[in-house]
C-alpha cells in the first residue's frame, strides 16, 4: 500500500512498547489509532509527552478514537464503548473531546481539533505541536 501511494521511503514503524521505545525525532505525523482509550489520563499524558518532542515543528499527532459527547451518553455507540472500557481495562475510558484536548495540552501541544468521520462512529482528533 505505501509503495502504491509513493511514500515507502518516508514511512516506518518501530517495534516494541509505545511506552518504552525511542521514537526518534522530526516526524510530520504520528498516528495514535484506537490506543488512548486503553489507559488513564496520567498514562496517556506520559505517552503524549513522548510523542510531542518526536514531532517536527508544525508536526501533528493524529488520534482516532470513539469520542462520546460531553453528556457521555451520546452518540450511543461511543457511550457504550465507554462501558466496555470500564469492564475490560484497568483504567481505560472513551474520553470526551475536552478530556482529550486537556491531555494533549498538558503534554505541550498547542491545540487540538476534532473531526467527524462519517459513516463510522469514530472521530479523529488532530493535535498540533
């Protein structure tokens, strides 16, 4: 796929735990796909403090998550996912956008914005260094 898109020379993965490996530096994008909901806010902020310096100036962290509205009961699928995290993780949750925004800000990011991804039930949060 990356060969077809013409980005094979600019795409890489790093084997190991996201909490332990050295990320390196100067990335334009770091993808955090369906990951943050497994952990509590302090653990997420520690991870995001690793992500932030790995980004180049103007770089972005792209986060894909089930993001409930602030009422935490809508949309129904995202709210139900929060209950699943309660039962299947030690401290995970489906975080609202203000909660995610706060985690990124506490890790040093300049700002975050959320976008819908119809027809999926997930949302993408783009956070700028």
